[in-house]
């Protein structure tokens, strides 16, 4: 069985490391116990499927969806962070590997797909948001 928690933790680490900005899990991220200043990301684990191993294959599979909500002070700032998040998930090295590794014990994340990329939104004068959703395909590696 593929547990979702370790994958979620790895995605959160990937986002914070690759963007250089804090990432909260379902809420505003904290920095030294205080609310992080914008821009930052908030990660939301959404639905997905986790299947048991089929008869002919010993590895379980999962297809998990995550939403990344970017919160910024301005639209240009939101777009800048959205670009960094997109590169964190999708950018490849010249050899074909992922630029930003997603390391999960006993799980191989073998595909990453951007399924929603909503342009910046400014619901208030001092806040701009941007929403992305990614689908990760994984198999148990042991």
C-alpha cells in the first residue's frame, strides 16, 4: 500500500526548496512561529486513487492530485512564484531526470502532470492568488 502522508510531506519540501519560499499544508505557513510574509504557497492534498498490486505485478500504484495555491501581494509576484512552482514540478535535466527530486521512501514518483493552471486572481487590493493542480503517478518501489 502506498501511504499518502510521506508523498505530501515530500511535495511540501520540494515546493519550499525549489521556490525558496515557505509552503503551508492547508494553511498559512509559519516562519519562526509567525505568519509568513507573501509570497508563499499553500499545499492542499486533493483526491486520488490508490490501488493494490495486480496479480501479475507486485507493486501498488497511486495517482494523487495536489493543489498549490500561491498567495502574493501583487499579480506579477504571484506569476513569478507560479513559474517557480511549475518548474519545481515539471522541469527536466538534459539527461531527462527531474530537476527537483521528489524523494519518498519505498515509492517511485514516475510521472508529474500539470492539470490546472489558473491565471492570477486579485480578490482584494492587497492580495493576488494563483492556483495550480498537479497529478502525480507513483508505484511502490519495494
